[in-house]
């Protein structure tokens, strides 16, 4: 173990029983441009994934659609058999027909097919956490939720979550299966999902913010974020991540990278202890920046 570690971020129990260190890893970036095909530097992508256990990162987020399949294959190649309680969460429900093209596809037979494919890709008999990447508006939502329930009942997946959903959608899904996590875009300057985060915090649902490193104009030289970063001797994006981590005990950020150096920088954010004053001042600046957008 290194002198810095994701362990410093504290832990969260997904579905009340799978304990992970709260600072995770997003494996979308270990793919090609447009999240399509293999990464340009495959060796560095594998090195990045292999570095995770030593850094205490034991929560890895991926999806069948990243590559597609490439991200799951590389995770298996680098980390299988998964040790030290490492949890690999994957997603399904987006079809890919080319670079940067993502189309919701929530027909039950497709979701079930993709879960079987992810099981093989990851080399496991049960997926720890499987998340519906998008609710497909062309398919009745309850058909998709019933399919998830059947996947849990058959033991193919242990826990299930949703992505890019509203509070109303979490509530209606919760009538069918236990929603263990919600994965919505969230960062210091994108507060669209503030109500969803509060709901998850209240109900002990893991909230996985994607694009957690973003800080927009707040990261500019001379800004409050820049000032706080200088005080802590770290970068603005490390402060943005530390802020996200402090925002809620159910927060499970998954910063993504294909480079060991960036991974190590991101994990160091778990070491940053923001004071309440710093947290509140950044919160206010972030909200203002969000309202200006
Ligand atoms: N549920 C959804 O719909 C959804 C959507 C998007 C993403 N996600 C998940 O969320 C994860 C994170 O999202 P994201 O990748 O969009 O956002 P992110 O983690 O906030 O940012 C990733 C970008 O920042 C760069 N980066 C990472 N660490 C850096 C560092 N220390 N210094 C400089 N640049 C750095 C990466 O490039 P390098 O590779 O060059 O480091 C990459 O371009 C994804 O991996 C994926 O698992 C989910």
C-alpha cells in the first residue's frame, strides 16, 4: 500500500452489504476515441487498471457499451480473479453503432443478453452491481424494472442500480426491486441532480457521480478553487473531487483515466481534508456558476 490511498475516503456498503472504499474508478476511458474500440496505449491502460489494488481502489465502474466490451475485457485481463474485496460494477441498456453514438435499448431480451455477456466478459458467475444505463423511453419502464428483478432473483446480479434518473423514477423502480445505487452526472458546477443526491443520502442509496472532476471556470487561476488548491498544495481538480467526497456519505465518485499518473493524482484527493468553511464557500461558488449556465 502507498502512503496515500482511497482508504482515506472512508467506506460505503452497496446494497447494505458490499463494502467499498468511497473513491472508486471509472473504466470508460480505457477505450478508444469516442469510447469506441481499443485504447491508443493499451499497455498504459492495463498498467492503470493493475495499479488500482495497491492504491486501495476497490470499486470499479464499467459498462458493456464501453468499447463496446473492451473495458470489461481489459478489467478481466488486468484484475481477474478480483481480490481484496474488489467490486466491479457494470451497466447495460445502451446500444452502440459507432464512436460517440449511444442509443437506449431496454427490451428485456436485450438486457438479459447483455448481462450474460458481461458475466463472460468479466469472468464472474454473478455481477456485484449491475446498473440500467438508461431507462429506454420506447419500452414501458416497468418491463425494464421487472427484468432487473428477474436478474436479481435468478442470481445473475447481486445488486442493481439506475443511471440518469429522477427521484420519481427511483421511487417507481423501488416498488419492483431494491435500488442500490444511482449514477447521475454531478460535480461542483453541475448541480442538476441535487434533489436526487439528497434523496439517495436520505435513503442510504449509493450515489455515483459521473464526470466528478469537472470544475469549469472555477478552476481558473485566481479563483476560490485555485486559492483553496494552493492552500492544500494540490490541483483544482483534486479539490473538486475532495469537495464531491465531502458532500455526502453515500457519494461514490468514479474519476476515470487511462493513465497511471492521473490515477495517482486522483487518489490523492482522498487525503485532502477540506474545512467546513472551505467546503461551504466552494459550494456557494459552484451553485452560482451552475445558475449562470
Ligand atoms: N452513467 C453514465 O451515463 C456515465 C456517463 C459517463 C461516464 N460514466 C462513468 O463515469 C466515469 C467518470 O466519468 P468521465 O470519465 O466522463 O469524467 P471524469 O472522470 O471526471 O474525467 C475524465 C477525463 O479527465 C481526464 N483526467 C482524469 N484524471 C485526470 C487528471 N488527474 N489530470 C488531468 N486529466 C485527468 C481523463 O483523461 P486521461 O485518460 O487523459 O486521464 C478524461 O478525459 C467514467 O469512467 C464512467 O465509468 C457514466
